[in-house]
C-alpha cells in the first residue's frame, strides 16, 4: 500500500473539476461510478488515492472566510478583511475551495504570525517564545570546528480511550534513531511493550515495532539515547574535484520526478555553471529567496511535492528539502533526504532537511527552511551556515523519502512519505491521526566536552 506509482496518472476531467471546487460529495459519487467501468488498475489506484486525499483535505481546511476573519480579529489588533485577503494572496494563509467556497487551512493564523514580518507585533496577547541557542551554537561550531551533544528522548503514541477498539490487535511502528554521518552511539533504553521487531541501524526509515491487544488508552513508547557530532568544513569552489559520483542522481518516483517544468527551472537556476558546489548553492539560494515557508496540508494530499513547491513558491521544511533534492539530481548533484526531530534544551518537534554530495568534501547538509528563516530575519551567518552544515540538535530517523517500514505496514500510512511521529493500524484499517496523541519528550540534552 505504500507503492504510489498511480500518482503519476491524472484524474478524469469531470472528477478533477469537482475536486478543484471542493464539491467532494459529488466527486466521490463519480469516483465510485468510474470504479465500475473498464479502466486500468493504475487509474483505479489513483481514484482510490483521491478518495483518501479528499478525506485529508476536509480535515486540514476547516475555516470559512468569515470564521478565519473572526479568529484573526480576536487575536490581532485592528485586523481587517483586506488584510486577510492580502495574507491569502501572498502565500501566508493557505486556502482551497470546499463546496465552492473559500476555506482556510487550520493553521493559517499560526503560519501568518510565524512568517509575516510585522503581524506578530500586533498580537493582543503576545507569545513568549523560548530563547534560541542556534546562533551561539553556530558560532561555536565555526570557531571550534566541532561540537558534540548527548540526547535522551522519549517518544510514542497514545490511543484516545473513547476511540480505542478494545480487545482488538493493534500494530505500532515508532521511529527511532538511525545511523547517519552525524549520529553515533544509538541506544534503546526502554520500551513500553516488548518489541516484535527493531529494524537495523541503517534502515532508510528506521522503526521499532509492537503488536498488542488494545486495552483502552494504551500508550506505546520508546526511550532512546544517541550522540550528535557536527564538524565544520570550509567549502571552497576551487577545491572541488573534477570527477564527481553519480549515485543518488536518478529519479525516485513518484515525487523525485524530472518533469519538463523542473528541468527548465533547474536550467534557469544554474545557467552555464559547471562547478557542482556553486550549482548547489545557486539552487539553495533560489529556494531560500523565493519559496516562502508555509504550513501545508498533509503530504499525502500533495500529488507531487517538489512541483508543489516550485509552482506555488511556498512549502514547509520537507517540501523545500524535496525541491532542493530534486533540482540537485536534475543537474547531476547527488542528493538525498534526511528527517526526524529537532531536539534542543527548549524544544522538540518534527523536521526535514537534505544532504548533498560534493567531492572532496563528501556528504554535506542543506536546510533551506532554517536557512530561509535566517535570510528572512536578516541573519546572513545563519543563512550561509545551513548550506553545507546543520546544527547538532537533530534526531535522524529517515534517510529516504517514501520508503517501506520493516515490517511493512498493511494500509496506507498517515504520512506515506516520511515518519517522524509513528504509525498504527488495526487488522482491517489504519488508525487515523485524530484517534491518538503524539508523545515527544526531552529527558536530557547535554554537551559532550
């Protein structure tokens, strides 16, 4: 169920029209009608996927225009209808049509406050944000050449008692640290249940697997520790080797796809440049200067992730990373995915970024969202640092975008592409994300001297 080649197939035009205008009930009727006709299996798969995509869109877009305006007015001093229209037009507030009416994303306000340069200053109740240690850490990495940190984390999923199917078997996959260039000394400290499987340390989407009978508000957790080692490398274009490898330069369908549009974009970005380090920097600069950070719909509701970023010039950390990876591969630069958690003394949460390979340096990092944030806040040191490097405050669970777990999950995942929180399923269907709570706790973060 995690094979999604059908995403490269379009929809019948009458279905597509209905989906665009949010006439979902009629779209679902037509989809069911098409399923009775003599159509190829790949189109049946695509139509089944669209049914699930519609379910996700209805979950993510919940505010009518008037409801969104009322919410913004209750939070922001002197907020106006014209401002909401401006936020929509300028990629701050994401929206779609549902039943022919504008409907805004459930996190439109959080995103607008995060990205808009002045909106936060007008909050009726200002939000106190935890102090960032990034700039201090970046300075230390650049001055000392290396930093090392130890992390102890507890993560998991907790079923909501009123929605749990008591007495039934449940299968649980939780992400755990995988071996990576910056991650060492991984240790599984404890688990809530006896695991049935733990995938090997270099599995591209590493998990620990439980199989249990539901009792009620079951809590499935894992505690682990790991160390992060970050080295600083001064990157010089004159030292780049003439001979470069060709691994990780191929398409990886359905998302890393060398479409005519992305090929043309890559060509316009790099121009006649031949040095791969400079080409990668040009791609990074294009994304950080042009693709605005935005909370987005569930990834499974996006048909092609890098094209979504390139067409709409917006996207979150993973969408920006996927555009970087795809454009690098198009111009012959090896690039791959990396994701998991951000874990620092003040915060834990999901995050995605990229790696790219340049001889003689080897695998380097690129984090367009953190870099773009630096540029947006006129912090050029941070912008430059996240081309080639990352901070040590990361837990790496995944090295591929869209890869099967071990053991495989039977049903389509809540996130078919990435795995930062975990997945569950019963024997007859998935456990949906509104049926559980996510556990992400920092136990200890300390510098290794």
